[in-house]
C-alpha cells in the first residue's frame, strides 16, 4: 500500500472537513494512543528508578514520596 505524506497543516485542513462526531472519534483515538505511550513510559521509568535505587542499596517501594522526589532530584542534579 502506498504511503501518502502530508504535513501538519494539510492534516489540520482535512480534520476541519470532518463531521463533529468524526472529529471526536479521531480525538478519542489519538488520546488513547497518547495514554498508552505515557503508561509505557511510566512503567519503563519506574523500572529504571527501582534499578537505580537498588544499586545504591535502597528500596524504591520503601521510600516515602518525599524521599523519592529527593532521590530523583539528586539524580537530575549530578
């Protein structure tokens, strides 16, 4: 199947031609896709944080929210 290449402006113009219910369906599909990507990123990030805390002799699950924030802050500023 050939691929049609469109820029963002062309896509916007096409979306503007959709009926309101079709726009809503498209928006919901895009939102669901974004939620899935965000959840996958969260799971990956949390796994990495568990590894990093374990490497430092800490247990991510045992840390308080404040300790977690401090740990991440330390990582970002080193």
